[in-house]
C-alpha cells in the first residue's frame, strides 16, 4: 500500500494496511497494536481505527485481551495441533463429496480464481493473495453440497488465519500452494474425491509445519537472548 493510501484515514485503508503488515510479518505474533500510534501514522479517527480492529478480529488476525488491548494473534503448539486436526477432518471430508466430475462452468470459475491468485502471489500483493486464497477455498467447499460443513470449515479456517499467512512471504511455499490449487481443480474435474482429500491434507499441513518451525526458532532465540542478558548482568 502506498503512502497516499495509508494517509487516506478511512477505516478500510487502516484495515488493509494492518492486514498487510500482519500477513507480511511486519507485525509479529503477540505484538500490540496501539490506537494512538496508528491514528498518527494513518490520519484515521479513533472510531476508524477501532472499526479496523473489529474487522481484523472477525477474520481471526487479532484478538482483544482485558487490560492488554488488541494484539496480533498467537497460538500455543497444542492449540495449533488441535485446530489443524479439526481442519483436516472437516476439509478432507468435504473433499470426498466430489465423487463425480464437476460441471465445466464450475471448473472455469475456480480456475479463474486460481489464476488471479497466482498472479497476485508472483507480484507479492499479499492482501490480494489473502483474499483470493480464501475465495478459492470457500468456493470449493461451498460446492461440496453440505452448507453446514462449509460453514464449519470457514469458521476454523478463519481461526487459523495468522498461522496460514505466516508463510506468505516465502516464495517457495507460495509456489507450492499455487501448484496444489491447480491440482485440486484437476481432481475435481475428474471427480476423484480421495485424491482431492490427499492434496488438501498436504496443502493445509504445510503452513502449519512452517508456523511451528518458525515459532520454535523464535522461542529458542528468545531463550538465548534471555540467557545472554543474565550473563551480562552478572
């Protein structure tokens, strides 16, 4: 987002700016988002900043905590494992609903979304990557034929947005995701629900592993930093 957009002061501009910073890693897990600082930087009103916070909370990128304000969402290892166990169950079950070749119109529509996602990814327009990736998967699961299952998938997908987006700046990870999107489309075209489930299992598991690895590295770094500080104090 350019400086002009950041200074427009609308809640939408603030939302997109903060979304971009969280997705790109400029705002780290557990980092507090300070209303006054954002108001000064963007020219937005307090109401506008709070509206942007509301929207970020809706999509699972931030949480509000008593006496701590708004901060970028973070997860324990156990929370990550539990959330992804649920996601794998739900999403692979939905995949098996594609037991017959899909109609050409749906394949064309899904392919168009995948191509736009690929374009945005290679141009490193991460906010678009975020939106188009969500649209691709929501469209896919809505077509599985079970509305309640699609709603449950969307809920848990939103719950893991900060985990999923942690890998967005990694070009190799993005390219693999692009390939898997088109592989999913081919499985749907052929009506091979079991193969689709296998692709989805790998697709959702890879960002989880990336997040856990990054979290472990950061935790190790913080421990080393803390130990060094103690040695200096002594």
